[in-house]
């Protein structure tokens, strides 16, 4: 079984060295995808971000760099 590391938004922002506000903007724009964790139909599901999603975002940024 594969273990997936899930991060809370403040943890993800810290790993990227950005503010929580900037992370929320990246999420809203679809650049970083989130998971909603909780009971089906819950009004306030917990938001989690896969560590691999952060790695994919960083790889995308590295691919855009001009040498």
C-alpha cells in the first residue's frame, strides 16, 4: 500500500516559503489542487494538499525558467 503525505494549508505554504494568502491564490487559480477530506455532505470538509502536488508545482516552475 502506498502512503500519501497530506499537508494542511499552513504546512504547504511553509514548504513553498510563501504566505498562506499566496497559497490560497494558487489554489483558487487551479495551479495547486487540493483534496477535501471529511464526511460526505459535510459543510466544512478539511482541505489537504498532497506533498506530490507541491513537487509537481515546483517542477512546473522549474520548467518555465529561462536560462
